[in-house]
C-alpha cells in the first residue's frame, strides 16, 4: 500500500526559482499542489518519496517560477494598439471617443478576453487593469461594463484587479450606450460615477473565489503640468476624501496613473492618498519630497519602463529602492506600442537605468525578477498569497522552456529568464492549482473564437467612432529619422 500523502499535482525535475525569503534556486526541484495551494517545495527526490499525485508534470529542462504580476495596465487598450501611428494626441483622443461613445458591452468583454489571453500565454497570472485610460477616461457610467470585463477574466481563469473611479474633469461627461434598439447618450456627473463605482464593488469584488478584486483610482492632480486642472482643485480634494473613505470601508487598494515631479508629495500631504495599500504608476522625475512621501507612508511605485511617460521623463527606480521604497515593474499595456510580455519589460527596465547611469551593474537580474513577482505582489497587498513559491501560497505557477537555442547553454537560470526569455517560452500557466495553458494551448476558452470576435468588435468600434483614418500609414513612416 502506498503510504505517501495524496496531492493533486506534483511538478518535478524542474529548475525551481522560488523567490522565497532565501531566494532558493533548486536545480532538480519540485512543487506539490493540493487544491489551490502549494503544500511543498523542495528537491524532486524528497517530494516524490513523500507525495503521490493525481497528476505528475515533468518540468525537465524547464524553469518553474511564480506567475508574473503586471501591476499597471488598462482595460480597453488591447483594441487600440498603434491607432494614430506616431501622433500621441490622436491616440489619446481616440481613447476618449471610443471609451465614452463608441464602445458597447461586447467591446469590453472581448477586449478583456484578448488581454487575458495575452497575459495568460505570457505567464502573467495576475494583472491590474484600469477600466479605461488614455487621459483618465474610465467607463463608469454603468456597472455593466466592469461586469462584462470581469466575466471574461473569470472564464479565462486568471486573476485581475480592476481599478475604477471617476473620469477626469470637467463634469458632466457624455457617455453613449449602444443596444439592439439603438443608441442613447446621457451626461454623467461625479456623483453618479461614485455610485456606479460602489455598485461595481458590490457586484464584482471577491468574485470567482477572490480571483477578481476591485481597486479604486482617481485622476492625478497635477496643475503644474496640466494648468487646465487648477480650476478643479475643489473637485479633486472632495473626491480624494470620498474615495479614500470608501477604500478604507471596503478594504480596497488604491492606485493612480501618471504621477510626475511633485504630484506624489501633494497627493500625500494635501489629499491623503498615500498609504501601504497605495501603488502609484509612472512616477517620473520625482522630487526628494515625492520619494520621502513614499518612504513615510509605505506606498509602492509602479515603474512602466516601456511606456511613453518613461521617454519624456525617468522614474528613479534605483534611487527609490535604495531609499526603501517598494517598486514593481508593469506593462502599462497593451497600447499604444507595447504588450503584456513582462520579459520584455524586465529587460527594458535594466537597460533603461543602466544607460542612465552608464553603469552595467545597476539593477541586478534577480532584482528585476523580484519586481514582477514578490515586489509586485507587495504593491498589491497580496504578498501573503502570491509572488513566490512557498508553502501555503496560492499555486500560481508557470513553466519556462530552457531547452531552446536562444536560452542555451542551460545554466545560470535566473539570467536566462531575465535576459533571453520571451512570452513565447512560457509553456505552462497554472492559477490556483488549475492548469490554464499547456504546451502553448489555452484550455479554458476557445482562443480562435475569441480572436474572431475581437476582429468584429474592432471593426464596429471604428465604424461607430469614425476613426478609420487613424489606421492610415503616415507619409513619414519610411526613410526618415523622425516622424
């Protein structure tokens, strides 16, 4: 009689990169999973003698890692890739037009499916998505759009933190609903947006056994950079108090998109937005007071090295880390010109800051791997559940194929993952003990059907918005050094 303890899955013979407190890398390692949790991590010989499994996954010649966490991105953007070409204003205007007037429930559902599929196939098991974006345009005229977004994530099987809050001033803002009997447009004020956010929390937060979580967001108040905001200071102050009270009441995280010089200090000292549950994105050209505000409050910074804001300014990541601030890497995906491949963003982060300091020793490879796993989990206040392969944590696990020409020789696995791997090297993705992708094949949804629906929805989006011209090739695309 087999006296070994029964588990559901035993991943064995892999190179296990744990990201645990000891940062163990186990050459011939194994991970045992029972239900949705990890019950053991160690050497294959030890675990195979202790456990018998309903299913054994052979991870020979593969790296075994915690699922990646993308701490800042945007719902809607996966449908707007490169629209407008090099014209950033045209792309931002397109976001506003489409998110408020040219998108229906199906748009938000299929876009969510598309983004979840890309993340899943790139080994991203948890992602943050603001429900809109561009220049702080959030789809909060009705809770149905968030519900459809969340439903698609639930069916795909990944985890999502969906951030909702008011669109930027002025108010009211016109939103259009499209249905089988026609389209209707109404003006939506801040009070209505707030009530919709509360309805979204009630309907979605904690859904799918906690795989769906809601966070709150507000536009960044930055009149020094955007003078037109100055007249709305009262609205920003009022919303800050209202939404932070709601966050405390509901136990929600808080995030903002687009901090830059001076705005973090103002957000802390004047608006009370920074605390241990706050994670603030971009954060370029920070002042000493900005960094001090993060140190004082325990707020995290989310660095988006592939984003346009990281071209026009610099997030001082090494300086933040040296000051004791928790920093995560995120995609800011999936538009206008980047995707959800966190391998790309790790590499971009290293080269970005090494070039700034002209020092190849800046940002060790292990640190950037922490920034898409355990540090990102800490930013989301989920580091007790996610971000490392440890006993008791949720079994969000990915396998990365090391036996490929661009990954060889098969040594120094942390360096192989951070320097040479890409999304296409992820061969298995598991969330909560359930295998969602194996051998590059998604098991939870019909990938081809989703892509067909995306094609139809994208065409309808362009028809409604009248923005077909933004797909045209600019005359300066070829043969020049600048657009």
